C-alpha cells in the first residue's frame, strides 16, 4: 500500500490546520491536530486539559512526554494515512515520533513546510476568528463569514482564540523560532522536507501540497 503519512510544519497561523482539514477529507486521511485535541481537553476540564491550559494561555509548549503519550494514542486510529498538524514541535518530539513510527511500521512520506513570513503571521492571527460550536476557522480580512462574526456553517457567534492576542502571538512566534524551526533541518537531513509557499490563495496552496502527496 502507498505510504500516505505526512507532517505539516510551519509557524502558528501558516494554514496547517486549514490545509490539513481540506486534504485529509479529500483523500481519506486522518488529521491529527494536537492543538485541537488540547483545546477540547481544556473545554471538557479533563486532567490533560487542566495540565495544558496554563501553557497554552502563555503561548508556551506543553511538555514533550505528555505530547508523545497523546500522539501514541492517536496513531492507533490510522487506516490509510495521517496528517500531523502541530506535532512535532521540538526535536525531542520528532525523535520520539521516529521511534513510534518505526515500531508501528508507519513511515513518513514527506514533511510539508508551509512558509509564511512573521509579519504576515501576526496579521493573520490577529484577524482569526473561530466557531466555538463547530470549529470552523475564519479570517476577518482574507476569509470573513458572510454575516458579521457569525459562523456560515452553524450560525454561532464567532470568538477569538485565547492565545490569539498580541502578547501571546509574539511569544508563540518566538517559541516557534527557538524550538520548532530546528525541525526544518532535522527533516531536511532525512530527505523528507518539502517547502511550500504558504502565502496567497488557499486553493493554490492545496494544489501545491497535492502535487507532493501524489508524486
Ligand atoms: P496550535 O493550535 O497548534 O497553535 O496549538 C495551540 C497550543 O497548544 C500551542 O501554543 C501549545 O501551547 C499547545 N500545543 C499544541 N501542539 C503542541 C505540541 N506538539 N507540543 C507542545 N505544545 C503543543
């Protein structure tokens, strides 16, 4: 069977979640978004949520051991292939993932880096709104809902993520450059990295990613 396991890498707000959602749905892959899983845990007040909440509000990373445990659980659910959105975020997580994937005989096909400059990230995250009911994501500049701040899908009033405020955005970007960006070289050395321009029309970016997936 063809290998269809991918990592989507890039700064917060690069479009990883949006693209992972579209491509996973279209091609029958499982999207694993660690940010979504953690936000759900916080909402439900689970042990994991209580633990993660403070880190997330501050724009810091949740400890590696917790994240690796969470990913191991998620990998049990894979059939055709997966897209990891927001994981790994440190070299330690990447090494742990390598071990897990080896054990499960699930090789990666590619690591897709969505490249977006910092100035653009700050603009995007400040204008991002999400639906607290169905999870749909909007951008008030590039992709606004039809009615002011109301979800097109389910009619719920949109909200801003707690960590999409100027101070936390700054910290998340710094954390990305310090702790996550080293993964670019990590996967480049393994011959897995594919860089894709993450600016411009979302449809254009989807097509560029699909070219990699079916190469
Ligand atoms: P995201 O939705 O991917 O931007 O993630 C939101 C927040 O969840 C991050 O700022 C971190 O606090 C936490 N988080 C998500 N994924 C990870 C991960 N792989 N490692 C550590 N923390 C994470």
